[in-house]
């Protein structure tokens, strides 16, 4: 089990260039957000915010 962890860690690569434009079904998105909100953080500080944007116009404005 430890070996698998280190293999994963050492082989991790940036995947930003591989994002897909597929729409994520609402039920899947809800499960992902629930999991993310419960993810561990140092001192339970949870230093993140999640913003869900559905509007193509808003996405374009953010991109610009």
C-alpha cells in the first residue's frame, strides 16, 4: 500500500491541459463538492472556496 502511494505521488503530473469541456451532471458535481468540502486540511482550516459557473458568458469573461 505504501509503495502504491509513492508511485502515485512520484508519477503525478499537471493535468490542466487535459481538462475536458463536458458538462458534469448535477448529481456527480454535488458528490464531488461534498467530498471536497470534507477533504482534510491542516488544522481543519479548509482554505478553499468552490464556485460553480454554468453560464458560458461568465466563463468567457473569467477567461478574458
